[in-house]
C-alpha cells in the first residue's frame, strides 16, 4: 500500500490491552482471578515516496506477546507462575509500482524478543526440602534476536476496488540468559531458549460501494505449528528426575496448530472530516489452553472513528471487545 501515497506520512499508535482472564477448577485451591496483566503496546509507521514508482518505509511494532501472572503461593505454581514473552519487529520496506493496477512490496524484519519464566513450588512444596508454596523452583530471563522477511502485492481494479496479499516469514529467535532452579542445583547457569514466531499469510479486499460507504474483509492464516515447545537448555542442567532430559533446564510442552482469522468491516464517510468504522472478526484457537498461555476461539467486535483535523493531520480512535 505504500505505493498509493504521494507524500510522506508518519503514523504513531498506542494500544491499551486490558485482559480479563480467570481460572476455575473443581479442585479446591486451584482457582485464580485476573491472571493476565494489562499492557500498553506502541507502534510506529513511516512512509516516504521516492518518485512515481518507488517508495520506502519503516514499521516498528510487536506481532507477538503474551503474559500471565499468578500469586507466588498458587498451588499449581509449578505449571503456572509468571510467563512473559515480548517481541518487537523493526521492519524496513520498499514498494514498486509496476503499472496503474499492480504494485509489489518487500521488506526484512529484525526481531528483538525477551522472555521471563518463573515457577513456584505450589502443591509440590511438601516433597521439596525446606520449601514453601511460594519457593521459586525455576526462573529464567533472557533476550535475543532473529531475522525474517515479508512480501506483498496490491492490485487496484479502480479507485474504488482493490485486493491485497501479504506474507511474513516465520522468525526463529535465539534467546540467551540466566537460569536458576532445581534442575541446576539452584545455581545460576547460562542458558538458551529458542522461540519460533509463526509465518502469516493474509488476503484482503476493499470496495467503496457508494460515495458514503465502503466494505473491507480479510483472511489471515498463521502457522502456529511452528511455535513448538518452550525448552530452556544449559550444560549445567539435568531434568531427568522430573521426566525431562539431561541439558534441559525447563521444558514446557505446547500443542499448537495452524489457525485462521476471518474479518469484515464497514466504513461510513460521514463528512470530509469524519469517517466511522465498525467490524467483526472470528479468530480461531491456535493452541491447547494451558495455565501459562490460555487460548480459545475469539470473537472481535470493533468500532472506530477518524477525525481529519487538517489536510496533514488526522486522529484515529478505536475500541475492540474480544470475547472467548
């Protein structure tokens, strides 16, 4: 879409995400409320047309993040505890307009990722000498980098109808950090963890049906099967006594499969200055729900408005209710 801009544009975005996730169990003592903390997610996009055919741009955003926090004395602390995974994508791009209808784009991604995992003894405390339910039995913090690429195409039937397709490659990030836990004899050791972020294919369309109303839609397919298990490794660790393997500090089995997201939206051009929007999306569950990374099918209900203050300045406001 960079090819459709005739002058430079900067977009600065701030999103506030407030989850409401509770755990209920038929076993006494295993209930938990509000396990996912609120987060602020920033993003930035810049587009610079070069001439009538070429344009360049830079996107800085996060395409993956998760976080859960349980009380330190939670009885299932060996499987829950604190889990935080965050990624930031630095993504320079170029686009080339072949003709009035077809434009192509490509870019590379430099991804920074950070992970923190902490587990407590919980109900296992009686079997661990001098331990209480809040005793930390595993803790790892690390960060690292990975690289990926993306390509896309835009086909403009006319000024009121267009179709797009894009593909982002999967990104393997290698995180390095320190681990402390039972599998390392409670000693701090250097450890590593590979984090695989999925590839994403998206196909979309836009149609302006009247002077006042337009519809858009998309299908997004993510290869979450690439995510795999979360395994922290170090030569100073041995988890064979816990059913793991030698050299493994922490092993968290995950069961992820590829998933789709379907969305449709409408735009109403109220005036030269105001555009109203509303949309709906169905987001398929990708992974088997666990205490540390809960997941389910999700339905998105969205609404927003754009206010064009001047020819060079506009503001977007939007809200999304996501129910599972």
